[in-house]
């Protein structure tokens, strides 16, 4: 989704694994995935892969998710990015194996890796609560 309003451009590519961003540039705010986590692969294949292999696959997928986010934001020449997806919980006891194996990139890790990459965009933490509203 591309929103252009009063000279500002916002691009949301969340849940689009291969967004066609060619030709887009000077995006003010990009909302881009930086996690590999909503999919059941490979965490539901413990019998096939084993826990050690699943952990290795998830680690590599999570690393590539951050790298892909950084590449896309640079290509878009975006000033700001909000890394999205994966900020959900798995509360059911029957899903405890999925919860233990389906690791995600934390926002802090995404921000750290972005800074280490030398990227010149600012990363906004989507979990930061800037305002607190109390009942009136």
C-alpha cells in the first residue's frame, strides 16, 4: 500500500513477501517486515529436522529478514522505517513447542543491526508507548 498525501509518502509492505518496489523512492515512512515468524515452517517439522536444525534455520531466516529490510529501506531512500510483524504472543499451552521454537527478531535487535549496518534511516520502535491514556 502506497499512501501519498500532501507531499509525504508512506509505504506499507507488511505481509507482502516480494513487494515490487522498483521505481519507488524518497519514501518518508516505510513499514516493512523484519522478522521471520508467523509461518509454521520449520517449527512444525520437529520430527523431520530436529530441534537443533530448526533453531539453525530460524536463526538464518531471522538474520536474512533484517538484511532484507535494510536493503529495501535503502532502495526506497526512506527516512524512517517501522519494522513490522511478529509482535504477537502464543499463549495456548498446546502451542508451547511452537512458542519455544518460533523465535523472532526483537525490535531492539532490529535497531542494533540497522545501526551496525551504517544505514542512514531512523528506525521507529512500533512497541514504544509514547503516550499513556488513563480513564477519565
